[in-house]
């Protein structure tokens, strides 16, 4: 029966343009009717495709065995293989054609697990699609240094707060004296190298009281202006600058992208005018919403959460699962992680990596800092990317969008819930009316899916698949491959920034009958959503999501 | 409808700082399981438990919430009643970690917020969790107890790890809610809880991962 389900869907959408509005597959099955040859041809096509699907299924299921969901009716398309990946590159290590074909491949079938660590940095914008191998090497060196600097800062903060925890706490509660501690820290870093000090200062100021932020940072950027020409390695800064320009041209993100600019590469010529905007945003929004959370709080919660992080990654990453105890304890010691009790070495090691990177991130993006749920987003990256500094920048790339999920002012979440609600409204007015009746049309029940990007609903391997397909969409948009590019390639769904939201709506729509007939309150729907955990099939979900994109993206976006 | 009317449903919301053991308390109570490394709760999860008190079957709808303060800005959806009123038929179970006085401060903060937002006679119960750790060090709950008295709440020592004190907490909550309900029956017959279709002994929203370190 499963193959008919597949065929119905696949062919149905294939025929839809020719056949007008008679969507769905029922009529395809009834091919014996009066229209003669044409339908017979369709039937043949149906049979052939069913055969192909079956063959592909056999290959894939024999290869991936346990990785596919037992509920799967739809089978995943072929993932990007190592061979294909290598073939995409020209001799100087550039992706041919700016990576269009590569992205197309990932969008439809994901990536083979053995090459994820090489491919993800491209999807997450760590490397530009058009970069050469030499440029990437240079970027890697630079990014590594930046990460190590952030780590040194974390250590100093930790040392300060450990040295005199209580006193510091009192000072912080009193108001703005924490900046004094940071100044002390800065000086010691300053003595190492001037370049570093400038950057460190911007980092440090970003995490102190916002009221005192503006002037010093302006000075830093002003001083950077004079050193830009010497410092800029065009290969290094090209990526950052072009990305930031894209963002700042987007009115929505001009408000939402402040902190990462503050603390990334100091060589940004037009930063200070942008900063004026940032500081006013901070004054109005962040300061008003600021809670007692500060860096010391984050350091504490990060450690508490790291040792109880989800351990599903272990089966995925045998090398890290087999980490020797000595090394695990060493990593824990390096980030002053102590309360791991009787945790297995691999989980201690993983927890230590979580702490290192989350802490660095909190410093890098102090507006967001740390929020529970962020470790859910980092864990899969750690399982795939073995070097901390690379994992950090991949995480930064992921968080460029996901950071809005953790904002104090809820804007990011509300926008997304609103889109899910709209998708459901346009697609299924019956279900939407039911939700309205229950006062659940705000779709709050999918909140968790939005915040941790389906990590709690999908099994580990399937989460990775969803994310990389989603990232490929975002990378395509970032690289400027709009709808026309994909139209030419006969890919049905154009890339969208919000594939996740279409997938979330799809998961709800898959349960529409149950929700309409059985659930009479928001609580029950939320429980239904929670109980999707482990029951979803990512490729079916993506197919449904892509169908929604095709029919609705003009109305939604 | 008459059988429905007998099935009383009460809402219960667990509030408290991160990692004080909210999820563990609920999972111990509802499913009698305990995980040393319970994953962080994001947003909130929802479980139900049916119990009988003095011959009256009642259902507790339990909302387990995320601990980090930031999530609480996200709309009080889980303590909103169907009619949009706050905590009319709802109890707050405030949880803190007995070994960490900061988490008790967080309870006090919650109480303040609830008192401002909810009706005056909101039922509040405090659970001083991780009582199994008392053996290693003496912790003073005197202050917490007298504080509980001042706000009209009851304080229970609990250990989700060993399962001690847990039933008492929930039984007390249920009994107090029932009492409240009964006394409100004296007046104009109030709307009964909205629904009666409740599954007994729900699955937790997420089982601990079956896999283990190799």
C-alpha cells in the first residue's frame, strides 16, 4: 500500500498543472475511464515511477536501515554523496556555478553523514558559496583565533566570578560596577596584542550595562576605521561584510541583528553608523526587558543544562562516544565543569564542549546570551563537527536566524507562530475554525517545535536531515538564488526562509482529523503535539511542507 | 452529561527555577519514573493524572513549565483558563531546590507575581525538593515554612529521586481544590470544569532516551 501513497502524491503534483484543479490522486487510480491513450500513458508512468521508487527504497533502506522511521511511507531521496560533493568543486576549490546544483541536491535529499562536517559550514554561511579553497583556509585561521579569544574571555569572567563570587554578586546587584571588573580583564588582554584588545573591548562592552555602551564602542569603531586598510585581508572580510550588508538591507533584521556585529571582526568600515541604530534599539527594548540575567548567571545555567543534555547523539557519533576518560575529564577541567557526578566519559566530554561553545556564544551575542533550548540546537552540531572552533562558527551561522527564538521580547516567536497560523488558515479553514473555537488559533501549541527547531519531535538523525534541507533553502536565498533560478531547474518549491514553519504546519495538518474530532481544548492539542515525538517521518514532512510552500508562499511571504 | 459533571478536572502549574526538579516531580508522580539527568523543559509540557479523593474521582491536568525566567515572558498560556481568567481553577505548585537558597528567592518572586495576577484565593503549595540531599548536609527549612504560612501555602519536603513526599503534595492539592470547589457549590451553581475526556496515566511528553553509552 505504501507505494500507492507515494505515487499518488508524486504523480498527483506532477500532473497538477496539466490537469487543472483536480489535485490529489484519486482520479489517477481510476485510469480505466474514457480518455483513452493519455491516461494509459499516465498509468504507465505511474507504474514506472512506482517501480523506481521501490528500487530506490530498497537501496536506501538497506543502506540506512534503522535510520528511517518505522512509520515512513515516503522514502528519502538520495542524499548528497562524497563523490558528488567532490565533483562539484573546480580545481581551485570553488563550488562550480556558485553552488546552485549543490544546494538543489541538498534541498531534495539531504547530505550523506560522512561528509556533513565538510558541507555544513557552507550551508551555515561560515564559508561563502563562491570562496576558493585558499580563502577558506584563511577564514578558518582567522575564525579560530576569534573563537580562542572569546574562550579566553570566558575563562577570565569565570575566574573573576569564582574568585569573589559573593562580592561580585553584590556589586552587580548594586548596578554598574561589573564594568569595572571587565576593564580589569581587558587590560590584561590588551597587553597581549592591540588588535585583540580592540576586539575584546567591543566584546566586553557588549556584555556590560547598555547605558554605558555607546561611547566606548563608537571610539573603537572609529579607531578601526584607521586600521581597516592595513588589517583587511580581503579574502577574510569579504564574507562578513557581504553578509552584513544583506542583513542591514533587510528592514526586519536591522533591529534583530545587533550584537553579532558588535563582536565579530573589527574590520568593518561602516559599522559606527549602524551602531547608532543598534544602541537606540538597545535603549528602548533590551534595557526595558532586561532581567537579572547576566553573564555569571548564564555560566551557571549553561553548566547545569550541559550535564543533562540529550544523549541521542551518542549512537550517531561513535568516535566521540569512545572518548577516553582522561580526555573527557581534561575537557571538563578546561571549562571548570565539575558537577557531572557519575556521567559517562562521552557525556562529560560532550557537556564540556557544550559549555565551552555556549559560553563563548553568550559573550559573542550578549543580547541573547544563553537560554534553555540553545543546547538542543548545539548538540547536533557538536556530534557532526569535531573541532570546537568550527562547531562554534557553525552554531553562530545557525543562530543568525534561530537567535530570534530566544529573544526576551518574544518578537521572533510571535512572528513565527503567526505564520504557522496563517498557513493553517489558508490551507484548511475547517481546522482553523476549530482552533478559533478553542481559542488556539495563535498556534501556541507548536511553540516548542519553533523554539528548538523540531529537535524534540524528530529523532536525532531525522533532525539533521530537516535542518540541512532548511539551511540549504536559507543558503540559496543568501546567495541570491531566487525563485527564477529554481523555476528554471523545475524544482517545484522555491527556497523559503521559513521552511521550518511550513513543516510545523504540515505536522499539525497531518493530525487535522484527530484534532477536529477528538480535541476540545488547547491543552489537548499541545499534548498531541508533544506526543509527536519520535512518531514523525522527516521526508514525508518535508514533502508536505514543500507542497505547502508551492501553494501558499505567495500568500504568506 | 451527568457522568461528565462528576469528573472534576483541576489545573496545576509547576513553577520554579531551572533544575530544581519540576519535571522530575511530575514524572515521579504520574509515571513513577526518575532520571538523574532529566532534560531541560522548553516551554511547557502537559500531563494528566486521575485520582479519587473521598470517593470523588478527579483529574489533575498538570502543566510542567520551563524554569528559565525568559520563558515566563512568553505569555501565561499555561495558567490561563478557557475563559481567559487567570488561575480560577488552578493551583500553583512552587518548587525549589532545598540545597540552593537562590531557588527559594525565585519562589518568592513567583508568589508575588501570582498574587498580583491571580485571584486572591489561589491555591499555592510549595515543594522543597531534593530532600534526599539533606543527609549530606543540614538544610534549614524553617524560614521557608514560616514564609509558606504567611502566604497561606503549605510546604512539603519532597524527593523526586526517592519518591518521598510526592503523593502527599498532590493529594493535598487535590483535597484543597475539591474543598474549594465544594464551598463554591454553596453559591450560584458555577460552571463545572470544561471537559471530562481524560486519559489515565499519560505517557510523559518524552521518554528518557533508551540508548546508553556504549
